[in-house]
C-alpha cells in the first residue's frame, strides 16, 4: 500500500513538473524580444536637483540653478567620471541580463528533454527529483530576469558633487541618474518607394503616440554606386517621424538608417535600425514596393 502511495505521488509530481516545463517553454518565447529591446535602447545621464528641501536658513543662502545653466557649470572632469560610471553600470546591467537569459535557455532545454522523456514513459523518481531542482533554479533565474527588466535607474553613487562649491554661498545639491529611451525603428508597413523617391516612416518601440521635440538623424547610402557617383552617402536631420528622400536613381538598392541625434548626455546607445530598399525600375509602373532587411 505504501509503495502504491509513493508511485501515486511520484506520478502526480511528474505531471506537475511536465506542466510547469511547458509553461516555462512558452514564457521563453517572450524573453528574447524583451532582452533585445533593452539591448537596443539608449541610456542617458540626467542631472536633477536633490528632492530634499533645505531649511529656511539654508534656502536663503543657497544658490538655486535653473536646468538651462546646470550643464554649463558642471565640472567637466567630474562629468566625464559620472558618464564613465553610468556607461559601466549599463553594460553590467545588459551583460547580467544576457547571462540570465542564457541560463534560462539551458534550463529550458533540460526541461524540454524531460517533457520528451515523460511523454515516452522514461521518467523515474531520480530524474523527477533532479528535474524538480532544475525547474526551481530556472524559475529563480526567470524571476531575476523579470526584476532586472523593471530595473530602477537609481541615482549614481558619485564621489564628488558635479558642481564644485568654491564660493561662500553653497550651491544647490545635484544628483545624477540614468534615463532610458526605447529604440527608434522603421515602420516597414508605411515605408514605400517609387522610381526616384523613398518615403521613410519610423516610430519609437512600444510608444503609442509620437513624442514631441525629438530630432532624428537619417543616413542614406547607395549600394554599388558608379565611378561618377563615388560612394554616394547623405545625412540629414528632421524633427518629424517621416521623411521623403528624393533624387534617387531608379532600379537601385539603397540602405537607410535612422536614430536619435546624439546628445551630450548619451551614455550608451549602439544599436541603429537599418532598412534596404530598391527603387522601382523607371520603365515599370510606380507602386509601393518594399524589400526590407532588418538591421542587426
């Protein structure tokens, strides 16, 4: 009777693990897009006034700075140190996310092997116990990954104030932290070509509305230019989320890229979205045609 009870509990345990394994494999499909989103985002150093309100006496003898003057007064050596520190923090964060993802992948591969063995009736109590431990460990990696995705960009731990206090009047205290902006990506469904024109559209990943006061940089490069064209390359900027590139050559491949215009407080942002399009042959009817190639 005791042996039957043990077998019963072992069977229930195997079923439970098999169900959890399948759920884990489904969650795995969602992780890579989230990881790519973090890796392709841009990170910026932001300088804020400290939230702590000074006493009435301190407020009377403190020099308050407007946001427009802060960056011009910041000590450049200390600012560079803060930028380097922020860059290191972002790289560590992204590296840790990548390592967690790899561990989750390995765990899910082992769990997938368990599910196959379970379906074939090749699972015993030892395999079940080992897989149970692996399931718990992988689940913990998953929780760590999710918590890192919700990473709070807390203030940086700076050794010195960004604006040195050299006078008799104390300067308002400042703190530095990281801000994240989602990647800029081409809207491939709305991008189209004619024989000599390309209409490009882009958006910010995950945003439903277009953010105002944004400036973008667009690069255009011709593939296989003739000798007279040399390496045809143009760069332009605009504040809208679309642009029309004119005076192109028909039946020719062009590579386009888009990104935010670099700012002085950009800490990390390596990824740039690219798309390859071919203008229509002038002898053919001009209708929207796209041959996109997603940037790496």
